[in-house]
C-alpha cells in the first residue's frame, strides 16, 4: 500500500511547490519587473496620497464632477462586493431603476446608455465620450467654467480603441475629474 501512496504524495508535494509557490512567485517577479505600474494596481497618486486606481471606478456624486456609470455593487464601487445585478432585460426592477436614473440624470434625450446602466462588475472606471459630453453643462455650471473649456477637456481625456480596433472610445472618470480640478485651479 505504501508503494502506491508514495508516488501520489511525491506528485502532490511536487506540484504544490511548483504550481502553488514557484509559478506564482515567478509571475509576480516578472510582472513587477516588466509592468511595475500595472502590477502595483495602476494606482493614481497625488504625492504620497493614493487617489484611486485607473482600473476601479470611484463614486463621484457632487455636481461639479463627472459621474461614473451606476454601480451594481451593494456598496457602490466596493471592490469587495463587485458584481452585476443579474437582472434581465425584462426585469421590472431593472426597468424601474433605469427609468428613475434617466429622470434623475438631468440630461437631454437621448441619455447615453452607460449613464443609466451598470457594468458587469459594477466597478467600471470609464464612461463613453457621449456620457461625458452629456454632463458638460452640469459640471461647467457647478464649477463656473465655460462649457467649451470643459468640453475641450473631455476631448483631451478621451482614449481611443487600442490599435484603433479593440474596444470603444472611453474616458476615465478619475483622470477626467483630476484634470478638471487642475483646470479649475488655474
């Protein structure tokens, strides 16, 4: 019996060391060396203070800031509770929530879809350029800045699809709001 158990235990121990320790440590070392910003969470800092991550949405609600997509997480933008609502397109609860969000958005019709629908994770850091442009009037009025200057800022912060074909144009809300703070301080 021991002659049958010994090879199994050696394989379990060997693969545990190889795949449970050596592989993760080597991948962490490679990522930290080749892509240090991404490996450390793509954090956005102001000096020593961490403001957020490029990859996780922030819950901006003040009128003088651009608002992100709604978050389906129980606590908005809580990475520990991320996930979609799992409500289907015919769900009355979803329809009622979207109608209320459209009414509360204060945007001219048509309201961009990402202004009233949550992403699958509930943590999406980006909005569409259309959503950002639809918020320009509110943000400009709250900040006392000419709408044309705010619209120009949105254009400068718009990122195009990767290699021109992968993804859609997008605006990172945290980066846009930081640039807005800089513009307002001038």
